[in-house]
């Protein structure tokens, strides 16, 4: 089983891959698998501050579309500007993401850096 596509959106709305920059601070991160998986949850698909999987976890909603085999990680906050984040799908340990046959997926990481803060509209602060 492969993780066939993993991305977030850059400032232009295009899909951005690993080590991307100028990623939208409000975009979701998606991962598409080559076959169906189980075990997708907020504890097996995580978003963390920094360039490693050990930074402070960002509270996020996680969903799985079985038809498209796509995991969506939706951060619960607007991400900080010009900041590096790491999204991770966990394939080891207790209760990892697995294929239908029960085989754990290999743990996968994607690291990206958000874009700058947007302009402030007149009359707002």
C-alpha cells in the first residue's frame, strides 16, 4: 500500500508537497492512499508545530473518505504565519493506520511552511 498523494494548499490554492512554502494558513492537509485504510483518527494523523513530529500538537479534526481513500486533517485554528509545521500519519505503535488486511502503513511525514499574514483591512485590528 502506498500513500499516493499528500498535500496542503499554497497561497494560490494549488496542491503543495513536502517542504512547500507559502502554504495557506487556513488550508487542510490531505493524504490519499492507493487502497482503503482503517484506524484513521486524531491520534494517528497529527499536525505539529516545527520541523519534527515531536513539536507541540495542533488540535485538528481528522476525517476519512472511504470512496476516495483520502484523509483530511483540518486544523482547529488558523496556523501561525511564516511557521514550519509537520503533519504525520502514524503506522507504528498501538492502533496505527492499517490497510484492510491489517498491515500497518509506513509512518509518513510532510513538512511545510505557512505563508505570511494577510493584509489588515482598514478599520480592523
